[in-house]
C-alpha cells in the first residue's frame, strides 16, 4: 500500500534518512554529494531549511508503512513554472508504482496552484526515469542542464499544464491511446519540445528516479 505524506520542517528526520540514502546510492545523479550533507553539512537548521523553501511542496512516500521515496515541487525561475526535483524511490519499493504516485502528486499540486508548466532535469541514460516522466506527459525540451559530477549533462523535460507565458513555446500535450506515450499536439514529429526564449534552466537539484 502506498501512502503519501506532506512533509514539514519538523519531519526532517525522515527526510534526512532518505536523502542520505539517495546520495549514497547514486552520487553521480545529484548536484549535491553525500559529503556535502555529512560532517559540518549535517546540521539540523540546514535540513529544516531544505523543507522550508517558500512555496515548496515536499512529499514522503510510505510503502507498507515504511519510508520509501521522496519528491519536491518548488517554484521555478519564472512565473507560471514549477520544478519537480529530488525524486527518489528506495530499492525495496521499486516496481510498485511509488514513482508514479509521487509524480502525479507534484503535477496535481502544480495544477491546483495554477502553474502553467512543470519542468524537471533527468540524468542522461536513465531510461526508467524518462519512461516514467513520459507516462505523465513530460517531453524532452531539447535543452541541456548543468554539468553532472561525472562530466555529463542533465536533460530538461517539461509538461505544459495550460497555455500561458510560463509555457513559452512548449506545445500543449494530447493523450495517445493506452500504451502510447504522451506527445505534443503536433504529433510524433514534435515529440521533442521546443524551449522558450527564457529557457528552462532549473534551480539545480537533479531529479533521480530508478523507480517505477
């Protein structure tokens, strides 16, 4: 059974445990490293601060009552944009739909807040994560994000929720028949979204999802 819990700064213990586990398992997939959050970096006020970002929505997933995943939605770099960041699912809960529930929750929260687009960054070659995001209407913007610790570049994906300035030139998405990916309204030839002139650069907390 999957249960989602909205985190507050007082839930820093559960957040800290899963965040450290994620950084230890996949150090190449995050902008932060495990050492950044250990030693002098392992301070209560810092963990509280991460869960106190203004306008953020921080979630913990429970699988059979045990902490099993996290994700956050945060305000983006321009009006109408929300960023999906820090997605991670523990190995014990992968293949059980936890990643889907976490993505759905952030997209739903963004829509209720009248966001126009949700953006995220994913590690290249992370096929399960890309498949997850495509199931939920995200498409590649064609833009590269920041340089990863291993020298690679993250890929930026986006989902347009409603027409507006925040979407830039990102085309609206239409649902394909069951079993097919989401595509822009122009069809498969437009399956790679065009970025707006303002760009889709993210406040860099790289999304990681080995999931699903």
